[in-house]
C-alpha cells in the first residue's frame, strides 16, 4: 500500500481536471516518467543543427527495436559485468 496519498484536488481542478494534467489521460498531480526520451531528442536536434551549420546533410537512420531475447541477453551481460 502507498505510504502517502495524493493531495486532494481543488474545486477548480475538480471542475476541469483535463486542464491541469501534464499529459492527456494522465491523472492530475501525477508526473509521467519519460526516462531518456528527452535526452535522445535533444541529441537528435543538436546533430541536426550541427550538420546544418557545417553544411552537411543530416540523414537519420531507423534503428529497429531489440527483440525481447536480445534485450534480456544484453541485460544479463551488463549484470554480470557489474559483479
């Protein structure tokens, strides 16, 4: 069970909760965890700007997602390496 509860919504928040959420369909006062997505997006934008300034073509490539088997293999290898 949670140790603490969310604060109660104000009357204004109760009247229009969709106006106070950070992300659509996310409960008010709950902040979604985005992980590394903002950092990766920032790196992609920086690469685009640097290429533009240098007069080079920016050609991002699609990288297919890892299969579950490959992800598990890499995670196990990293865990062994940390021991």
